[in-house]
């Protein structure tokens, strides 16, 4: 079973990273999180990310693997900067 990692900026800002090798996480806050939200691990959102959407934890180049659950779930069709959603 995968270890689920929850990162929190404040009592109201969360993302969930399911596996240690994931390069995306899921924003779980109602109404999402605004651009500029910063997490203790250094991740800063560069745009508003709606609830339930993925956020890039690292820069993902065009054609780069998108990894969730420790598995490749797709490939980037454009460069995806860290802190944005795909």
C-alpha cells in the first residue's frame, strides 16, 4: 500500500502526494488554492489551482512523464512549470 503524504501550508492549505516518486499532487481545498500559496517544502503555486486538480511538484518538460501513484499516468503535451496545473 502506498504511503500518502499530505503537505500543509496553513491549517487550510493542503495537497496530497500519494507516492514518494510522484511528480504531481492533488489540491484538496474547497475552491482550490490561489497563486502565491507557499508550502513548507518550498512549493509555490504560480496560478490558481482548482480543488481536485493536479499540481506539478517539479518542472515537467514537454513529453516528460507525469507520475502519480508511483506510476506513469501520462506524458506532458507542453512544458509544465512547478506550481502549475495540467
